[in-house]
C-alpha cells in the first residue's frame, strides 16, 4: 500500500462507505475486508475508525463482532421507528374525533 496516490485512497474509502451503505444490517470489518480484498485488514480497521470519528459511519459493538452502519441508514431506521410508534396514537385520535362528532 506504500506510495498510493490520494485519489486511489479516496476511491477505496468511497468503496468502504458504499459497501456499508448497501449492507442492510450493517457490515463487520471481516465482511468488508472479504469484499474489498485489495485493502489490508489493518488499513481497513484504521479507515473504519476514522469514518466513525468523522461521523460518516456508526459503530455498533466492539471488536470483531462490531457492525458498521451508514449514518443515513441509522437515521432512516430511527425515523421509521418513530413513525411506527406514532401510528397507533394517530389512529386513536382519528377514532376519537369520529366518535365525538357523530
């Protein structure tokens, strides 16, 4: 990996982020390394740490079992959970209005 150009490194980092983004349940470092064979494991670990620190990825868990998720996907999951939690309340309010009007 010595003497790599910055453009090559940026492309590899983009591949890491894209792989994690496409992984529905997040991805472990071993899964990423297996898919992107040209990136050494230790380099990948450093990059993942950097991507987490910069806020591009979220790390869930520790060690080899840690999963990395794309931050946008985490936000989407939270929004979906909130929407699902609010739905029964919204239905109750609609029923209440219908009963009190009628």
